């Protein structure tokens, strides 16, 4: 039975990855410091003999006994409300944490996949964003702690690949949604669902003309799984290129929830908020034979079932 370490295991994406690798027959070692993760996301796995959990901060030395075949590094605050509240921890997990896990991968002769992000493109001047684009990031702006942590993460991962010959993979994740998102994590989808379900006004920043492209969690996990097992070591975008404005997205949520009385409240646009975001997935199609299967309509219906229960 192959063994995989998944950091950030109790988080939104990490917990879904744990489920996928359990289904694929792996022995899964989950690791999380529970700073933003929720143990309830993985409690259903605790009774399994091929799952174990380490409550640990990867910014500190990481030790895992016995062999490891794969490491997936998904530990990090990942929403603006979190990394603005925890800027130092965000920088440390992207730098020290990544360094520790690359060292562990080297010592175990394991392949490592790191979770990068579309945020490395910053407020992009190229649209849609392709992997060769270097981005437009403000390193000292409020979002810089996350953007630069991820850019450093990519740089040190490539250095380990080049200098040590380590088997590395880099996924650039675009906006993802689905069950197990935190209602209070500050991201647009849970915020809209919570506000609509409670009968509150939906908060739109700026005039709502900024765009995002939302990918359902199952599609993302499939892309990550294929990338890990591929022979490609350079960054790959995984996301859904179906683009919508935030204003139109708010209206979709209002219609789905059936709250005709819900109003839209306009607030000032946050500093360095990207005006547009859409992945070019040409590379993922070519290298991984991957593209998203779940439409936004279908994905939002599944997400609504989840949010109705927790709001």
C-alpha cells in the first residue's frame, strides 16, 4: 500500500484529497495544525486502518516514520480574511513549511506536489492567465503575504527539482468551491450563500464588474490527482474557465436560494483585488487530459445543499 502525506488535511481542499486517496487505496497520513482547518472534515476517516492524523505545524521540523511515496503540501491560510489576520504564519508555512517538506521528500525519496495559486498572477495584465505569465503582484500590499509566499514556494520547489533532482509537481489552483468551505472564511461564495440564506443583503465590492472563474471541488481533486501521477514538473493551472462577474454571480445565488427580496450592497473594492481571473487550461488538457466536468449550475446546487445545513 503506497503511503501519502497530505498537509492541510483538515482544510477544505485537503480533506477532499484525503477522501480521494483513501478511495484509491493509499495509506493516508493527514497533517494539520488546525489553525484554519476543521477536524470535523476528516473525522469520518479516523476509524480507518489506512488513515492516521498528526496535529502538527509544518513550519516546524516535520518527521513522519517509515516510508513515504508522495507528499501533497496544502497547508496554508487560503482566504484573504485568514491571511490578513495571520500574515506571519502565512509567510512561514509557504517558506519554512515548504522547505521542511521538500527536505522530508528528499530524505524519503518521495514525489512532492505543492499547492500554488492563481494569486501568483496578482492583478493580471494578461487574460486569460497562462502558466508562462509572470504576474502583476504587489509584494508589500496586504495580499502580498499570500501571493509572495506562494511565489517563493514555487521558486524553492523548482530549486529542489533542479539542484537535487527531486520529483516535484506544482498546481496553480483557481477559485474552488464546494462542501466543507467555512461560512466565515471571507471568500465570495460562502459569504453570498450565508447572506442569501439568512435573508441579508449580498455584499459586492466595487461595482461587481470584476470577474472570477469557479471550479467545483471534485474537478479540482481530479486534476490534482492526475498531475501528481504525471511526468510534468512545471506549474499547471487547474480551474474552470467559465468566467462570470461577481455581480452576475450574486444574482445566481439569489435565484438559487429563492430569496427575491435580497438586496445587493456595494462596498469599496479592497486594495489590490484582482479585476479579472480566468485560467487558460490548454496545458492541463494537453498534459493531463483534464478539463472540468461539473457546470457552475450543478456545482452551486450541490453546494447549496451543504450551506443550508450549516448556516
